[in-house]
């Protein structure tokens, strides 16, 4: 069974631009969560989707948004990028959002 | 809001010694507590988890204990090996569900 995949793996953007990251969960998993990982802050929860519905979100500004498609693939978008948005963005899938999560390799975003 | 505190932030042990990492959670209704291991440059992977109706769980050299009254849970690694060197994250799933809150991580060094 293929694991969680994320594209692209690396991105370099400049301040003010926007970016879209993609996540394909393990087949059969309907829950996808997104996290921001930075050296000093660990893993910060962004949002969780299940069957195309956002069920919970973390404490991030409205510039961070996401969506999920009918095939469970998910995208997150960050608009008006700031230097502080530079981080590793991880997505994780699970069957129902209540148990083990399987992480993707992450997208490393650098904002210049 | 929900919070998970993790200590220590760095832990160095001699090969063969035991390592203990402790976490405290704020939401008393949390019912799922996973531990993830992240090796350098790799994605986090689940190593053990425990639910609130269980006080202790073991898997070979790894064990997790949960004290619901004190809202504490701990990871115990016995007979540590160099390949145990990694960052370990504790996490809790609060009562609202679908939002895993991670601790800040513990960097474990096992010296040969």
C-alpha cells in the first residue's frame, strides 16, 4: 500500500506571494491533517479534513486555508506569504482522525 | 486552549541505559495519547500509543504509562541503542476530537 505523498517537496517563494501544497493520503484513509513544523515550535496543528469537511482548525491566521476533494486528496493554501511562514509543512492521514496518523515526507517552504 | 508540555527538551544517555520522557496535557477529557519518533530528515512515525482506559502499555523495549488523575503520561525506553537517537513527540487528542496536539519534542542522544 502506497504511503502518504506530498508535492512539491521544496518551494521557494517571496513575501506576498501565495502557495498551494498538495497531499495524497493512503488509499482508504478519509482524514487528512496538516501541520507546520519549525525548529522551535514542534508540530503545530493547522486543520483536519474528513469527507471534504473541515472538522477542526488550529490557531493560524486566515491566510492559511485548505480543502479536501472527493478522493480524499487535500490541498492547503497560504496567501500573502510572510518570512515567518518558512517551515516544513507535513500532512498526515488516518482512517477516521481518531487514531494513528501516517505522515507524508513534507513540503519545505522557504519564503525570501 | 489545549496544551501538551513535554520534558526534557534534550536527553543524553549511554547505550544500554534507560530513557524517560514526560508529558502533561491540559484537557482532562483527552482520550488518545500517541508517541511519534522522528529521525533526522525523515517523517514522524508512530512508535506506541495508549488510550485513556489503559494505564500502561508495552512493546518490547518501549512502554508508555498514563496517569489520568495527574494528566501525565510518559515514554520509557529500556536498553537504549544508538538507533534510538531521534526526536520524540508526545501528543494528545482532546475531547473535541480530530485535532492532535503535539508536545515540543525531546531530542534523544544515545552515546555508544
